[in-house]
């Protein structure tokens, strides 16, 4: 743990289909910029992105940031997304989550 945040990376290379995952509870990583950097590292054709956050009651900005994550990743377009809010926890916080499925855009070589 670093300042209460955890970071895990799991990579399973397979001949037919490989799997890589990155997980953290650090809110600085819930952005399209970070997601684009992560995808640029692994270069997957498809990616499933799950973003969760604790949103204080009456803080729509936190929920909005989660709701938009994965929509503006350079080189990818969103195939579908679902989102929701789950209960109210300690201190009136709601857990908000979004799952987006992204697909790499086709590359055309420069002329």
C-alpha cells in the first residue's frame, strides 16, 4: 500500500488469447488519459473497463467522472457501457460503477 492505495497488475499470456488487468483504488487513475496510456502499453484489440468510485452524497461530479470514463480514449471507440449506483455506505457515500467495452479503431497506414 502507498498512502492507503493499492495497485495490482496481472498478466496471463496465452497463444490464442492473452489477459492483462490493472486494478487500483487510487482515484487519480480513473481518467481517459490514464486508460489511453495503459491501452497503449498492452495494445489490446478489445478492452473491458470497470471503474468504481465512492461518491459523497450530493456530489454529482464524482458520479459524472465515472460515467464518462472510457468514452474519450484515443484509438478506441466504445461498443457499449452500463452503469449504476449501489447503496449508501458510511458517511452517506454511494458506490458508483461503470463498465465499458472498448474496441480498437482500425489503423490505416499513412499515404
